[in-house]
C-alpha cells in the first residue's frame, strides 16, 4: 500500500489557515496556494538523487553534490491544479509541465479525459500530479491512470487538502503512488465538498463562481 505524508510544517499550516478562510480574496488566495506549493515541493523532493562533482571554492578544490539530472514532470489536473504549478517551478525550474483535463460523465458520474498533453519522454520522467483538493479521489485516480497508460512509471500525488475517502480511493486504485498532503480533513459533505475544506478551489483561485 502506498504511503501518505502529511506536511504539517508550521509555515504550511499557517498559510493553509488563511487559504481556508472565506474572507481571503482571490489575489491573496492565489499567492498563498503558490507559496504552500513551493513549501511542499521542498519536502516532496527530499529523495531526489544526488551526484558528486568537483568544484573549486575561492579557498580550495572540493567535492560537492548536485542533483543527478533527474527528469521531472509536473501534471496539474485542470483547472485548479494550475494554481500549484508556479510554486513548484520556483524550486524545480527545469521540470516539464503536462496537463490533464477531466469531466464527469453525467450518466456514469465517472471522470472522463477531455485533454491530455504530456512531455514526449513520459517513460523517462518521474511525475508529480497536483490538484489542491483530493475529494472523492475519482479525478486523481483517473489522471494517474491516464499517465500510466501512456508509459509513466514513477508517480507521486500532491494536494493541499484531502478527505479520507479520497485518500482511500487513490490508494485502492494506485497502491504504488504515494500521496503528499498539507492537511487531512474530516469528511466529504453531500455535495462532494471537503469539510471543513476551503470551498471550491478553482473558483477561489480564478475568481469565478
Ligand atoms: N473540489 C474543490 O474545489 N473543493 C472541495 O471541497 C472538493 C472538491
């Protein structure tokens, strides 16, 4: 079974409180989501492999470490996932960004792909799929499936807030995909919103209703 990591660093928790607050406006909400994504990217890249290089400091020759050229891809699930991308790219500027768009089939209520655009070398990259909210887990599981069926092997899923139902659904569907979250909330309500959550992440990011 995959692992679930809760990044409860004080800075993340502090910023998340203002993200949740309904009085926080679009501009600040967007900035805070980006900042939390940066902080989470710092933690999620903890296992990146390093390699030794030789450099010269002003004082002497030295052996030092740099990241071993790992190829990474960030995959936001449209549309709210877009709000996390720039924050991650601040720390991993060379990462490629793909996009996955899903809609809910009105009859089956299952998520269906309507847009998938990925880096060409999918088999060689490690991927971080991002979406601020992990609610039922349907979209996350389908997005991961869309990536796997195109050849991706190593995938992590990162979100701000998860419901227990969503975590379980992704773990069941993809036991090889670790999940990284800033907060695990109580439950889903009858409308599929996470409680207490933050409302509709897409609407709050883009100022729509
Ligand atoms: N998507 C959201 O934006 N918010 C929720 O609470 C659940 C899904």
